[in-house]
């Protein structure tokens, strides 16, 4: 079985993951989880994500429930070079971290 994304498209982080996967041509099977109906509290979803939060990604035996790294995990599998873009951007601005500067010099 391929990539499964557990999403509720009413949630902004879920929509971001959905759009990211669609725009980058990442094949996936959508597994809708309706938060308003409490489907994330079911025992079946707890097997995917014990924290009972969406979005969640399942790729075979691998499960990723930390929502901010889901796109990075799939993209790095397809093209590992894309993650270097963030460090290049920070170097161009003369910043060593991704934190927002307190003031511009």
C-alpha cells in the first residue's frame, strides 16, 4: 500500500499538507478524519497517531504524526536536495537561524 494522509480539510495545517502533496505530484490516498465528529478520538485512529492529532502520514510501516515535518519527509524521499534551500536562504540574508531578527541593521 502507498502513502496515506489522514486529514481534515477544515484544518489549515491539513490543507497545507494536502496542497503541498498535490502541487508536488506526490501520490497519496486521502483518509478523511472529521474532527467535528470526534473521529480523531477513536481507537482506530489512535493506532495511527496515539496523540490523536491530524495531519498524520502513514507510508507502509512508517508513521509520521508531527505535522510540520510531514511534507519534508516525503519531499526528501523524492528529492533530498530540496532541504538545502532553507540554509541557502538564511546565508543570503546573513542569518544563522530561522528565527526572526529583532531589528534589521
